[in-house]
């Protein structure tokens, strides 16, 4: 028997960040979440997800209005916890976004 993965958001703040995205980016987030749930995190890679640093990974969301990212960590029991969602305005992911995501991730990693 295989256990499916679940994708969840850390808290109401992250839920609001996700809700603030345009509809096509939210749909992309839902699609990537479904891929992770169905196939497992270890079988979903580029262009959908990419490792950033340490325990932090990103879901890569593209829409008509640009690019956004959902930063997440994988925790016990096959759970993916999204800790930060933001619209990306630069080529690389800003350090302050990574630092914020790592601070939030401590809630589920410790």
C-alpha cells in the first residue's frame, strides 16, 4: 500500500498569500499539488518544482501576468507544507523571501 502525499499551507497568512495570486497561477498551484499527491514528491521535478536551499523547495508558478513561487518544505508523513507564496519580480529568488520561508518552516521542522 502506498501512502499519498498531502499538500497543505502553513497557516492563514500563507493562505491569504495564495489567494492573492491571479486565478491562472492558483490553478497551476493546484495542478502541481495534484502531481505531488498522485506521483510523490520524489517523482515531480523541473519544470514544476526545484530545490532552493537546505530543506526549502519551490513550486514554480507561471501565469499570464508573470511568475510566482510557492516555497515549501517536506515533513514527516509525506506532507508538503507551503510556507511562503509571492509574485517573483527578479531573475533569482530574493534572499529575504528565502529567509522568511526558512523562519516560517521552523514551525513544522522542529
